[in-house]
């Protein structure tokens, strides 16, 4: 039964969800033509695709445009929004890259005008508007995005209806509908073989699935500009799996900080059971044969725009006004949106405490708080605004006097040139948001304090004089890790905030200078161009294997994903292997146990009656040599398979080997000193005591630390630590330390499953019975040695004919095997097929003349 937490993509595609009007007619594809060529109609796009330049499609909720309608003429007037990050990031692209924007306008356009507006925006601005019906826009943006996702991603749970909306399925469906409309517009302008698509922010987290379903090999990046919450918060989201799976349809997922990426990976581990690993410095997550990479890099600012603002005549004029108005006073600047997460009221209260604790600062220090208009509406925003005004009024009444207001609120839309003037005049900038994705205010402040020649003139500063700046920043904002010279504070602690402000304004000038120079070097070198260029380079690297692999789409709704495998890596056809089995005469079959014959998730680890039946039937064929090759101890394996008389067993990765139930156990031929156990076991015991749910398995030749019953994240973390610890203390011992599936194992050097396969095959050859059929099935890293070993037998010169080799892993993952089966269910189907084939062979040999091995070969 399909999950009710999402709706079918086919339902979305039908357009019946809200009975909303269709979007305007399909727009022409965007293309590049030679300078001396003309513009062709869209029917010629595909024929010109080989000559087209590379395009980058930038997708965001809103286009980087300003729009207004002329009242007299009734015409729409559009211009680029120079403050938009989407526009600024073009500086990081190569000069021959065409940038196309897909997003909504911030104004409503009459449906009758939408086609004409679309044409104008495409021709003049390379912008593709997504016109969402008003009702859909309200439910999508103001409903699901702003009133549900935004608070949740900022760690605010909807505990009661008065503060934040609870999950509403209609709003979630509106979210999906809006994302589908965005995807349709992208499809109209994208050439998937050449173009790159870069999607921005939490409004469009479902979009990768819609796009990947249409273009299996689309080159797709996603960057989240908000925090990604810890798993404890994220797991409260009713559609948690659907959003994770949708994001994993991107090739590269970007975050501002490692914490945000770590939270995302933890959610993937806890909710989807996916593990990640570092590959040459890049964090990757294997998802159905695709590697989804993580990018951790905070966004930067546009240096040129900031410097232009500082050189603007209005900035110089404003600076002179500020200097005159606050003559002799030390300015602390704060610039925030009217938002419950920005901590403005906490900042004002810290200013109050500063003046209480340090009366000598009264009349000498002023906090100027610029409040940008709220981006969302709601009771919480109104209450936050009321609290800010009440606190400000109280503080000004207590500590103010004629000519002095300790707190100055500027609650209006302030142009940037005016903000730049305030930044340039302020000795300290405070950003104490209780949670914020990035926040570029500190970066802008640093650049403005560095100044320009024109700003120096307005401030009456010598051109080459030392520059200073001081930052007080919250620990919980994305830019905090990159500002090592800032005073970091817990924004919830009024005491800590007040102390930080006092430290900032009383710090010696030399130290302020050193901190400023350190910050300016970072901010000026890690600007928005650096950020976008770095992301695109990683996206190119993440997509370079797209056309070297086979891709299949499967799954319904937001569970849709792509299966990507190497052309030489394919699912083992049981019909094919049975056909080969019938025409061969000497067969070697190697089977791993845990995860192959019996699932890892099974509580009962012993083989079931069905497995015993299959083994006895396959082993009864005299042409078959069958081995169970496992890391388990010999006692367990011999007890479990006591009914299988002709089954060979290799225990403890081949340290012990028995050809059948009647033969004696053979041990590894090289004498081994097990004194290392006295070193390793106390270390493992230490980690066992510290890790609830873990235990030690002691074998005759090895020690294994298991953590499958521990907390997934803590167990994995402890396993990495234990691996490193054991490698250090056992560096001079003849052992190897390896990680497996939820285990860390220490075993003697040279003992591998590969040696088991080599020994069995060599014995068969020396006995005059060279194999012409070799099958090896396993699921773990230890089985890779077997795959490699049996593959090498094809080149042994003593073999009269190269054998048919089937190295098969469980699951689709990087492997030395050429084949795969999905799970243990498929393995049992294979064994059932071999059972039938072996039974047929045995029956035939009992009723017909036995064919000699020589004639068969």
C-alpha cells in the first residue's frame, strides 16, 4: 500500500490537485547562436545543441528581478536586483557560460499578461518565470515553507497552534505542486547532456525528484541556505523520508557548515539506513549505485558591489550625518530581519545590562538596530516586534537623557548605501541570532570597515591608517566558524552578550586591528565568486561519470530514484547461470554465510530447513564442490551444518578448513603467535564498557567487536576510534585490523577468504579435476578477496579451458564482482535453481551411462 505521506507524481502531473489554471504556454528553449547567425525557432534547438554553449540553470523561489507596473501606461517594468545572491554568483562562472534563471516574480501578474511577460523576461533577462496561482502560492510559500519548514529547520517545533503551524497535508500537497511547476519550467529550457542545474534552498527540496524522473542523467546540484536541523528535530517531520529521498536525487548537496551536513548525513543514516564515507577528501553517500556528494562551503559576499556602495555619494553624505549626530559616541550596529530567530530582543536586553553593569558607558555607547521588513506574517512575528519596542522604550526611559538614546531603532526598508554608512561608522557589529543558516552581515561590516578612499575622506581618516573592527556573533549562525577572530557567544545568555559587548568596545586597538586584518583576508578571498566557482567545479566532478554508467528509474512518488551501475556490472541472471551449470562438469561453489545465506537483520543466525535442503541437494551432485566460507567460528558452523555430509566449511575466514563432515579440520599452514590477543582484548573491553549494546566475540584465531545493537551513530563513531586505537597498539604485531558490517575484527595476517578459494581450486587442479564453473557469492569486504582470487584462476596456465566465472556480490555497490543479487531472497532463489539442476543431474546419472570427466571436458 502506498504511503499516505506523499501523493503520486502521476497525480501531480495530472494537474487536478487544486484545479488550478495551467501555466502559460510552453516557452522557447534558451540557446546560444553564433555572433553572425540569426535566431532560429525552437524547433531547431535540438539540431543546434551540438553548437550551443554550456548553460547553467539557476533555480530559486524568486527571480533576481525587481518588477513594478507603470500606472499610466499599464506596462510592466523589470530590472535586475543587484543585491540578489543569484545575480552576484555569475561572477564565478566562465565568460562563455549562459546563465538562465527559473523562479517566481515577487508580484502578481494577471493570467492574460503572463505569456507576454514570459517572453519579455526570457528575451531581455534570460529569466523563466513560474507563475503560481495565488491560492497555491499562499499554501506553498506562506503556509508550508514559512509557517512550517522555516520554524522547524530553525529548531522551533509547533508545540501549540498559536506559535507556528502544525503539519497540514494540503499545504504539503501545495508544496509538491509548486515544485512540479518549477520542474516543468526547467525541463523546457534544459539540455540534459550539456547543461547544469543548480537549485537553491528549502522551498524546492522536492524538485530534484521531479527533474531526475524526467532526465535520468541531469547534472543537478542543490544548496541549502538555511540550517539543517539535528535528527531529533528533523525526525518529527511527517514527510521526513520523502524529503531526504528527494534531495538524494541531486548529484551534489551543499551546506554552509559541517554541522548542517553532519545533521543531514545522520538523518540519512537513522531514517534511511545509509552510510557515508570520505573519498579523497570529499564526503560521499552511496545511493543505489550513485554517489551523492556533500559540499561544505559558506557563501561569500560581492566585494565589487560593496565597494561601489561605499563610493556612492549618498554613502559619504550619510556618513557625515551619522558622525555629526552621534559625535563622540561609540556605535554598536545590528542589522536583522524582523524575525523571531534573529534575537533582536535579546540584543536589546544585553545593551540594558551593559549600561547597568558599566555606568561609565552611559551617554558614550549607542546601539543602532536596523530592522528589515519581516519576510513572513504571524502572531509570533507581531509579538516579537512588540517586545522589541517595549524593551527599547523602557531602556531609553531609564538610561536616556536629552541628546542621548541608548537604543536607536530604524524600522523601515533601508537602502544598502545607508547601511554601508552605518557599518563604516560602527566600532562593533553584533549578530546574535538564536539560529540562522548563514548571515552575511558580519562579512559586509568587515568590508565596510576596511573602507575605500572616498569613505576615508568622509570619515576624515588617513588613507593608509590601520583599520579595526569588532564582531560579536552567535554560536548558532552559519558564518560563525569562519570568523575565528570574532567573540562568539551563546545568544540566550544575556550576561554573556553584555560581557562580549563590553570586551568588544574596550579591547585595545592593536588587537582589534589584528582581528580585523584576519577577517578581511578571509572575506575578501572567499567571496561569492569563489563560492559559486567552487560549487560548480565540484558539481562537474560529481557528474563526470553520468554517461559511463547505465541508469534505470524505479519507485513511485517521492520514492523515485535512479539505479546507476557500471556497464560491466549487472544482475546475475539465474536462467543464464543454470544454463551454464548444465553444460559444465566440474564446479566449484563458494558461499559466504552472514548477509548472503542468512540476512544480517535476522535474529536467528542458524540456517533454516530450506537452506539445509538446498545445500544437501547441491552437494549430492558429484560434479559440485561446495564451500561455506565465513568469518564465524568452526563450532557454530559445524553444528549448524551437521546434516550436510558433503559440504565443505572454511571458518574464521579460512583459518580452519574442512572438506566435508567426515574429514578433519585443517588449520592455517603458518604457525601463529596469539600473544596479540592479550593486547587487543583489554582495548576492546574498554570500548565495550563505553558503548551500550556492543559486545566482543572471541574466536580461536580472531577477536571481533560487534556494535549492531548500539546506537547507529555512536556505534559507528566508536568503531572508527577503536580501529585507529587497535592499529596503533598492534602496529608491530602480525595481525590486520579491519572494519566490516557493524564489526571491527583483528585477525592474523595472511588469513583471507581469497586463500580459501585459491586452495580449493588448486587442489581440484592438482587432483586432475580442473573446474570449468566457478561461482562465488558474498556481501562483505572480506568477500572481495574471494572475487579477486577466482577471477585470477582464468589465467592459470595449467587449466585446459578458461572456466565460466561468476563473482557475485549482494547489493549494488562498488565491487570486484561482475554480478550482483539484490538480497538473500535472491540468493535462496539461486540456490533453489541450483538444487533443481543438481537433482536433475543426479537423477540422470543414476539412469543413464555416466559420462566420464575427460569426455565432458
